[in-house]
C-alpha cells in the first residue's frame, strides 16, 4: 500500500548520501516510522545496524512489529526492539527500535557506536529530555569519532529550522500527509471552574456517540482520570466496548485497545501515548479533554511533580488528526473556540522543567557538560541536581566517582539506584514501589502497608499495580549491591537524605526537611504524630508541600545510617523573640537539629558578635551625652559620620569591642554608647572638636555645664545667679551661646543670646517678679557688679 512518505524516500536517501544527515517533517499517518528505516536498509547505504528511537514502549514494540510484518518475518529477525527489561533481537537484526534511554547507554558504553550505521530520532517534536540528550551525544560522536554516522531527525509538528541549524544546516525534507477532513466541534461556553473533567467528558462522549458512527478515541491526562471515566461510561450500553490505553498497562491489554471489535464500537480512553506513532484502526471520532500531564521541577524546593496543564495547539492538532486517518471524522473538544486561540503553540521542551539529576549524572559520565543541546538545561536546576548527586556520593565536585559510575549503569533514578546499591536486594520492593504509582490510593501516607501488600497482598491494593511492582522488584534485586541490615525507613533515607523530616512544634503536623524546605501532612494521617519521617513523595507545592508517601524513622536509625553527615554546630545567635543572645550546641542533619542543648562556655567574642546582631535588631541606644557628642561631631564636616545608618554599618569596628558582658535587651538599654563613639575619633580629631565645639561651658563659679548642640545655637541651662558679674556674652566660635536662665526653683525665666542686653533691659522686671518668690536668694540691682553664687541666705536673715 502506497503511503504519503513513499514519494519522498528517494530524496531522503539522496540527502543522506550527500550530507549524512537530514530533518524530515511528516504529519501523523504519513508512514515515516515504518517506511524510513526500511528504505535505509533497502538502499544499503552501509552494512551496520540502524537504530531508531521511540519515546514510548508501546510505540517501540508496535513499530518493530509493523516493520517485521512488512518483511514477512517475526520480530527479532531483521527487525527487533529493545527497551528496559525487554529485548527481541538476534545476530541477524539490522533495524533495532529502542526506547530513548537505551541509546544513551549505548553511547556511554561505546562512544564510537561500532557496528551502527544510522541513528533515527522519531517523534522528536515531543522534546523529551532523553531525546535531547541523545541528539547532543550523537552530534558529539559524529564530530569527533564517526563522521560517517547517518543521522535523521523526524517529527510531525516540530519547527524544523532550529534542529537543522543544530545539525550544521542539515537538509529539511517535508512530506505531505494523507488525511480526510475532520470537523472540529467546540463547547458553546467554557466549563465551570469547579467542573470535574471526567463528568464533562462523559457527557461529551455520550453526545459524540449519538451523533457519529465508528470508534471513539478519548484523550485524558493520566491513568487515574481514565479509571474514573471508565466507571461512568456504562451508561453507553452494551453496544460499546470501553478500552483503556496507557503506558503501564500489560501488553495484552494494550493490544486489545488497539484491535477493532467486530461486534461493538470501541471507546478507547488514552493518555498522550495515542497522539503519535501508534496506528489505531477504526477511529473516526476524537474526544479531547484538553489536558496533558507534564513533569515539572522546582529548583527552589528540589522536588519534581507531575502537573496537569492545558494542551498546546500542536498537541490538539495531533489528537484531532487521529479522527481523519481512514475516513472523514469529527473531533470534539472540551473547550470553546475562543479558548482555542489562547493555546500555546508547542509543548515546552522537557529539559526546561524536568528533574535533571539523571542528566547531570550522564554529563559527568561523558566528561563534558558543554554538549550541543537544542535547548540548554537551566543552570539553577542543573546545580540542584549536582548537589543531590554530591550528597549521594556520585560526584566529587563535578568529577564522577566510582559509585557514580555504578549509578549511571543502573536503569533507574540515581536516588533509587543509590539505595539499591547501598541497601541490597531487600530494598528492591521499595525501589519498585517508589518508581510506580500508588497501589493503595486513599490509604494514608505510610509506605509500610504498601510493602506488606507487595509481600502478602491486600484487598485495598490495585492488583495490576502490585503485579508490576513485584515484577520490577525481581529485576532490580538482581542489580542490587550486597545486602545490608537496614530498616525500610533507613533504605528510604539513603534515597532521600534531603527529605528526612522533623515535626515542628505545634498542633498541626508540619515538618521541616533536612533539605531546608517545609512539608505538611493531613491531620488524620496515621503518621501525623511521628517526630521524624523520611518523605518519599509530595505534591511538590513550592510553598509547603503536602506529604503523600513517607516512612517513620527513629533518631537512632538516622544516627546509625548517616553518622558521617551529622555535624556539630556551636551557635551564638540573637533571638528577637526572647530579646537575648542564645548560645546553643546543635547536632544538625542538614537543616534539622537532632539535638539542641545550652552552650555554657561559649566564647565571649562569639557572644559579643551575636549581641551586635541584637543591636541591629533593637536599634542604637542614645544617651543624652551620646546625643550631644553626635551633635558636636556633625558641626565639623571632616569628622567620621555618626548617623544611625553609618554607625550600624560600621558597628564591628567601633561598637563590638565594647559589648563584652552584654547578652540581653535590658543590658543594651543600660549601656551608654558615649565612650564607644568617642573611640571613633583619634586624638587630633578630639582636640579639634573640643576647640571648635567644646563639650562643656565653664561657669564663673568653675562648674562645668554640658553644651547642647542640637538646635541652631549651642545651648546651656544655668541658674541666673551663677552668671552674676558676666559682662560679655559667651561665644562658641562665631556663634553666641544660647543661655536659658533658670530661677532658683529650676524654672526658665529668660532665654538669651545677649547677656549684657538682658542685664540692661529685662533683668529689672525679672528681679521685681523673682524677689517676692525667692526672697532668700540675692537679686542685686546691678548684676554686672555682683558676685556669682548658688547660695541662699540663711533662714531668718
């Protein structure tokens, strides 16, 4: 049967002969997946194997089977496939379809790719992390070791120009599709904000079933939504066969979903696994829920999470195209025509938002992180990944350790690989459990009942998930290191040393993680009262993640396992809440304190530094004398600044040496900063200050009165009688001293900057008023000629 890609194959072969590389654009259904590898084999460009990458296991197997069927052979002869845990190849295999991670392992094991003539990246528009890494590695191999290696990048909806530029201006070839018209049916109004996806889809499917004939393909974000929708579709009646289709299903169930039912209309409930590569015969109707599930990684929390997002325009086009493969069709969309215009054009590359721990490990193993990525990995996320690998002992700086090489050889996340190597075969069920979806949803967060269900079964557990976990555990046990005598919680702590969590004080079950972030648990969870946990799964909320899976762990188990990571921190710190310096010694595992006790013999200099932080918290404590000194200093522009901001910024140099013995806010309130401030001035500066702005005024009686420089004029307050005999007004530089003359009772009677003028003009009135109030005090008629005094007449005189 002629396929749309067939007329383009001679041009593709010619481009490969001329340039050795090509970018091929062809819409879904054009036949590129099954025709291109066979065309390369038939053209006999070289004698080696042809490797084709597929993003999903189901598509890998289906592509190999279809090509083998075309050749009239069984899988494993000329055409075979390889994926994690499963391989169908032989010495005769010339075309090998592999999942994306397999290529990375092949290159890391044999950078020359000996015996391989061509590498094909299929469905590259999905921009998976492994595909981006694989393409960067193949580019390195071609440039340094294998210029003869043929390279093809194939895609249905990718913007081809950037890929062609990355491949040194590779030729771009475009195939026309062969599809029938598809009518697009939109909602009249947007869904209500709180509407459940499954309920809305069930109604839309019922409408589509009533308005059309042929099989129906429904797109949902994940298995959970598929299972919930499946239970609602019994209302369609016996004439419909409901067929789930998702990646974790057994192969027999997947094949059943792909096979037409002669007696009933199929309703295939699928994840994005059905968008590309797979051919599902009989589909003429698509119902698109408009949602896709993507992995997102938050560098701030160090946690990856799956989030459900709106599909992009490219994904919606791919999905709708499934209805027009064999006949005119309809695509029902669970959104309005107006919402369609707001969709993003393409899904983001996974490398921009995924957990990069595995990538960081591969880059370290390769020995060079300057690979030609189509989209460079975010530096912040990559740094988080490297920090985790250093904590697992896989990296020493950026250099790969022997342990890291062992981790890179394992087909699972480095966290789980580390646990498997350190804890031994007994950790395999836990590793398989943590890599799978929860087999006991709604049963709380404790993993111990799940582990028990793996061993003995449990009516609450999903039997299909338990079966997959058991199969995977058996495979992982064969890869494990020597057996260690560890509890399940200790095993989990090996994988998640950054997620050992300590319960915070308070009634609610809130936890602080050793990695520094926070997490919260449901109040009614069985683990909610536990003081220490190992958290293996959260919802990834960057503010405060909700705990979904955990194990209780004891302090002694932590100490036995991670003694080399527990550090003693001797801490002196200012406590704003208590208003005092706290001196503590804490045994820390990351951000959590396993012990916290008083430190009675803390060094005085450490206490003083903590008190300095208290000063910055409380603010400077200005006595009257200190305020007067500051006012004097501000009169001379070349002296050190004494404003609050400058003093606090430079407090280590002038204040810290004077804080010995101070520990509390009350101590600080009693402290006079005068001597510390004077220490900011050297001898010469003090001499100039005392000359230009003396601190005190010496009265005619020889008494020293502080001068206040805060106002426009330097000022003093003094008893009127003490200034008798003064005939010239005191001056400070060119400014007169402002004198507040006080009564014998200490009350102001006159403020003057011209004392002789006061004696002449106002004194007589003051004398007349004051003599009656203070008859025992002298009130001479001529104060200029009187002697200054502070004495009163004896009583009775």
